[in-house]
C-alpha cells in the first residue's frame, strides 16, 4: 500500500506509532482468546453448543484478530518505510543544493564529479514476529543467518507467509542431531548448524518442521491433513491416486503385457511384491531402477519420501524414512497418516523456498499439490 503525497513527516510518524499501538492491542485480544480456548478445552467442555463454541467460533475469532493485527503492522511498516524515503530524499536535496558563494552541483574544479549520496542500506524487516525470531534463534543461528531467514519468510508468497505469521510464536526451537516436530512440547528440533545451507534450499528443515507444526495446530479448526477432505477424498487417498497413476504410466516402458503391468502396479500399491512371479519381479526391478534415478537428489526429496510412504519404501529415491518399519503402515497394514503429514510439511517448505517449489512436486503429485494449495488457503481463511 502506498501513502502518496507524504508531506507532513511528523504527522506520519505519529500515525505509524498509533498503528503499532493498535496492532499490539489487537494481538493482545488474540492472545486472550487463545487463553480462553485453552481453559475451555482443559475444563472438558464437550457436546452441543459448547463444542461449537470452544472448537470453532472462538478459534476462528482468534485467527481473524491475528490476521488483522498483522495487516495493521504491515501498514505501519509501509508508512515507516516511506517516512524514511522522504527523509532521505530531503537530506539528498539539502546536500545537493548550492549554498551562498558555493559551486553548483556538477563537476568539481579538478574535473572529478561531485559524489552522489550513498544509498541507504537495506533496512531490516520489522515486526513482532521478526523480533521473536531474532530473540528465539539467537543461540542457534548467526545474526546474518537470522536476518536471511527473516527476509526469506517475509518474501514468501501467500497464503504461506500468513500461515507462518499466524503460528510463529507457538513453538520453541531446539538444536538437535535430526529434524522433527514434537507436538507434546510444541518444539521444533533440527541441526541449525547445517540448515542455512541445506541442499534442498536455505532453512529447509526448520520450515519443513514448521509445516508439521501448522498441521498440528490447525486440527482445532478441522484443517489437519488427517481429516480435511475435498470432494469426499482425503490427502492420503489423493497421494495414493497420484502415485498409482504415475506408476501405471511408467510401467508401460518395461512391459507390453497389460495384465502383467496391472499385476505389478497392484502389487506395489498393495505391498504384496513378495508374491510376484519371477517375470513380474523383473518388471518391478526395472521400475525400481527407473525411480531410483528419477527421484534422486535434493530436488526430488518430497517425491522420493512420499513414493516411499505410499509403497512402503518399495519405490523411492535418495530421501525417505527408512529406519522405522512401521512409520508408513502399522503392524496390521493400515496407513499411519504419516504420508499426508510428510507431504504437507514438504509442500509447505517448498513454497517457502526463495526459488519457489521444485517442479517435481507438481510433476509427480498434480492432484495432491492442488489439494494442499486449497487446504492452505482454507487454513489461512478460517
């Protein structure tokens, strides 16, 4: 938003301060509502209108207050920026204006041009969320790395930026040997010493785990990956359909027999590949070789992980969850829900990368990507 015709700088400064005061007040209201919601749940309010009150109406109001506070803060930031520009322009005019008996602006007597005003260095991003990260991450990242992360988040597209602003202060951040989100303590764990230079993109792990945190927090609004549906289909079912469609297309490279192709794909999707005949097993081996190359490298990390998640690691590339044999499917063969959770977290991190999401995301998961785009928008709007 531009404040055209900014002439009264003092009045503009006062207006910016008033906007920030209003933002603080609105944020306090949002925090108060959060406290009420927690107490209602803690008191065990369930059933009828009480459930609607505690799990829908008030959480929605909290989100609306938080969004409004962020919008007001952005207005104040924009006003401050234009105030600074106006002050700099005035300073430049004063420096270049001729004084009594002085030389006009232009070449100096010895032929050297008059030095131009030095452009003001980029101003750091302002806002409570930025200050929160500077304080919270001061022991995990260098000052420059923190500013890089803040700028990356500030320049992220909507609605993903707004989802970060909505939840940023709900988590703690812990240095650890691996990345994971702990929903019990609302803590995000990762190795901060390497995350700024993650081969998948800067700060990929912290934003991936933040995606898990968003998913966990949005369950109060009926938006978590385990329950959200579009046209009666949840995210796991959508992921499964995307994988099956791609396998069905790819297997044609390795078999001309439609029945054999159907048997191999069915065995992969239903995790019964140990029952394939020798001839069918060779087609499976060809597919595994194809995907181990196609899904190799950091750019295909989400696709590799989720193909492993749907096929229980029969088809995958370099990235995945290999350590826990029951991570994707439980003891009795039922999906654990990790497939949808990991896809949303990876999807969110990809949206927050400076270069945007890797093309393999929509290449291998066209319907699931559209699903998460809609879900993220609904999260931000609810």
